[in-house]
C-alpha cells in the first residue's frame, strides 16, 4: 500500500492548520459564510439537512486495518457511531459538529487520511476497481496510476477552479468494475503490441442529462497519461461552459462540440504540453508502483476451501457469492456485503469497522477496499483461511453475501440526510430488500442491480441500474420514477442508460410495482440462466411496462 | 402561493449544524413547535434580516412556509417536513448509537 512520505505528512499538517484557523475565523465572524463555504468544501465539509457532513477520501478505495480503526474511532468519538461508504469509495460522517472537524482531520492525518478532493470543483478522488492488484483477470494494477493522478492533481493551481467537479475512474481489467463509462474521464488499461497503455473515455456522467462516455483514444501509451489528462483538462477549462452550472460538466462540452472537435482540441493542447514532461513523472510512477507490490503471500492449504464447501452448505452459499479468484490460485478476494436487509445500504457501525479491521489484520495482509457498490473487499486472503473469515463475518453480522442480487441495493442518502433531495431513498431501499427477503425471492431472481437516487443529481446512479428508481417531489408528495434496462457495462452487455417506464409511483406503491415487475420476469424468463437484464434485452420493455402499470389499468 | 402562507425563520446552528427555528424572543430553538409563526409578509422579511444578522450563531437563515396548527406550525414543503422531524430512518441505528460515547440528542 502507498505510504505517505514526509512531504505528504507535512502537506496534511499545514493544510489542517490552515483549515483550523479558517474555522476559527468563521466562528468569530471575521469570515462570512460566503467566504467560508468554498474553503470548507475544499476540505470535504458540507452542510446537510440536519447536520454538517464530512466526506473523507479513501483514494482508489484502498485502506489499511489501522486506517479503518481510525474511521471507527471518528464514528464513535465525533459522530453517532456509524459511517456511510459511498459509490465513489469515500466515507461520509453524517453528524459531525463544525467545531470538532479540525480535531477529526488531525486524528485522521496521523494515519495519512484526509478529506481533500472529496468535494468542490476540482479533480475528485480517482476511483479504481476494488479488486485492483488482486484479481485474476487483471492486466495491470490501476492504483499506481490513480496515485500518480492524485499527486499530480492535488492543489494543482490550474485545476482548483474548474467549471465543475471532475471525476476520473480507472480499471485494470477487461471486466469494468469501476463504472468508467459514467465518469468525466474513464481509463482502462489495455495492451497493444506488448505495450501497456490506456483506452481513454471522456464525457460520461448521469445527473439530469445522463450520458455515457465516448472513446477519445483507443490507445494512449501509459507514459503519456499525465500530459494527456492535462490536455483534456486544458481543453475543457478553455471551452467548457461556466455560464450555467448544469451545463458545466465535460459531458456537455463533449456533447455540444462533438467528440471529434473535442478530440482535436485535446490533441492541440497535448502537442503543447507533451514536451514539458521529461520523465520526472515516470520516475515518480516507478517509485509509487513499488509500493503497490503484492504482499508476501504465504503458502497454505488451499484445498481447505473446497473441502469445506463440500460439507458446509452455509459456507458454500456464502463463498459462491463472496469469493473471487485471485492472481495467485491459493489466495482469493472476499467481498463483504454492507447490505443487510432492513439496514441502511452502505452504512457500517464502529463495531463492524473494527471487526473488518481485525479480520484484515489477521487474515487479509492488513488491507481493505471499498467497492463502488458500497461494499468492502478483503483483497488478499489465503484460501485456507476463508472458512475462518466466514465465521468471523457471521459473528460481526456481515456475512449476508447478497452481492449482485436484489438486496445489494445502491441508494443515495436522499431526503433523510441530503439538502438537495426531493424524496427519501434509504427507507425505500430497506423496505424493498426486506419485502423480497420475506417473500424468499431474492435467490430465485438472481443477478439484479437496483439503484435508487433521491433527486435528479443521480448520486445513486439509478440510470445504470437494471432497475433504477428516481425519487421526486410531486406537489408535496414523494413520487418515484422507474427505469429499466440500465447497465454499468461488462463483457456481455455494453453500458446502457435505463429507459423510463412511465408515470411515477407513490412511496407505498413502489414495492408492489416492483413485485409485479419481478414476478413477470420470473414467468417470462428462459430458465434461471436468463437474468433480468437478458430478459429485458430479449423481450423488450413492453411486457415489463404492462406489469408495472397493470394495477393502475385495472383500477381505471 | 408562498405569499398566502404563514412563515417561520429557520437556519442551521453554525457550530453543531442542527436545524433551528427563530423564537419570538429572538433566540433559536431546535423545535419547530417553539418557532415564532409570522403571518405578516413585511414582518417576516424584517425577522429574516434580523436572523441573517446572527451570523456567528446560525448559518443560512431563510423563511419556511407553514400551516399553523394546534400542535404547532407544520411546514408546507416535503423537504421542510423532513427537516423539522429529522431522518425517517428506522431505529436500527440505535445499536450504532449505543456504541458512540458522546451522542447528541
Ligand atoms: C449527502 C450529500 C451529497 C450531496 C450534497 C451530493 C451532491 C451531488 C451533486 C449535486 C451531484 C451532481 C453533480 C453534477 O452532475 O454536476 C452529485 C453527483 C454524484 N454523487 Fe453525490 N452527493 C451527496 C452524496 C453522495 C453519496 C453518498 C454518494 C454515493 C453513494 C454520491 C455519489 C455521487 C456520484 C457517483 C455522482 C455522479 C453522478 C453522475 O454520474 O452524474 N453522492 N452529487
Ligand atoms: S442524488 Fe440527490 S438526494 Fe441523493 S445524495 Fe445526490 S444530491 Fe442528495
């Protein structure tokens, strides 16, 4: 894992001292709220509906057991005993006092954590495949590049006041586990003639005008990453709109000018910028990459995994969903679901964070990851330890193993926390998960991605859900629009934005509508191998639309 | 529409961040039931200006449309009803809360 060096440590200390004094000046009245707001946003501090919220960066989703313990401590000492992991691999504390935040930041800095680039119109924390550096199908570990991007972009003078926030995601494997098509820039490591480089996508983003990223370059030699990113940002900084907040994202720039014109603008900047890079970045990358080397994986009795599966059905069922193949056959990656039916998706209590830290320390080479589906991964576990890890997760209430199923819902904070919300999303997610668990249909339904956003900003990525739900406020009542057929993109289906089904549903009507929809799928599918998404592709939307609105029509 | 509604002044506590309402004695309460309900539009604007002056106590003061009622003013907008009531999340958070050493109400 990347260890902060003296420079990083001094940088964080200075930054925290600066923010402490800014908070003091705000409290004494020498800074107005208008002056203070951009300063607090640069340090991850939002003012929400009921409280301040602190968003802490977990760069490329990687953290150590000690860092996880400090997150637990922050939850306990300064918040209400829990934290919320987000789809951008961050953690949010929803109940912190402004007056405590300087102390929280100092405590986190002791373990190299911070809230920089977690908000504001800057280059946000670069996200990466949660299985990076571990997964068997990976071409190369994307995290050294993500760390290079972090070091280059932090406080980069040219990118402090972009037209709008800017999000980059990078994946190192052919299976996209980082939703790169939904980012301002999506990077995928690819190989050409024995050389490693990037396929570069640009202009993805959801929100009120959902768009999937388009290909800007099919192959960019990896040594040209920073000058090329700089060229993209310069082009955007020059021609991107600043007149209208909603048209300021790069997706609109690309859409309005067209990908070819935008590409020409990027290449023009690139020609100017490229010569300035004379190899220092590559030397730095080599230093960084050395820190992401695989831990010293130990020899072990890997067969114990298979023999336990054969005799313990509970373990076998968990392992079938939670265990992913590792680069080294005698190891595996374990995904831990933070989606217990009836609980808040993505939340972890301080005790759960500590349990995860302990498990990571004892069985996981000290490493943890946060996934973009708001779950946690232990990237390296010896196969012989998997049954023990399962038992430990059971004790911590974390052995749900519903990854990729209906219960693995992504839900934004919605009206329960968020100042921008138009409807609730978390309680709806809880009701849906519980309803289908009670019916016992989750397993039968199989692979399904359900995503909920509490307003048009689409933090829950509902457009990319096989079933997406968008909560709106219609004349003072919550109203939920359902989309189907969305997809993040994988080898089987390209990324797609879901189609709106029709008029929205009242809060109470959503669960019954989903039940009609999913029972229709079960009736119509070609056997259990045909997933919901496959069935939608084969049959089209009509039968599903009819199922959703059957009730309404009967009544009319 | 908003012209015809009574108002209360709301904001967030600058230090703790929680929702607060302006009371008739010029203080701030966490409970909307204790808020001063203002029926006169001009008076509401004056009270708001006054509240904005409390810049080292609260942040983001604004007027909230309410319907006066026997158990206190009820906000018209959905968002404001949630602000007044607090999160609707069911109490599974109690276990987490018990773990926290400080816990504010
Ligand atoms: C509660 C505080 C939050 C606020 C105020 C907030 C605000 C916003 C806004 C305004 C946007 C749209 C930006 C734009 O399109 O220009 C956005 C996008 C986004 N947010 Fe949040 N958000 C919050 C929490 C979260 C959480 C908890 C998550 C993850 C679970 C999240 C994930 C995202 C993602 C992935 C996007 C990008 C959506 C896209 O592709 O357009 N946000 N957020
Ligand atoms: S989608 Fe809307 S309601 Fe949900 S977190 Fe984002 S801004 Fe808030």
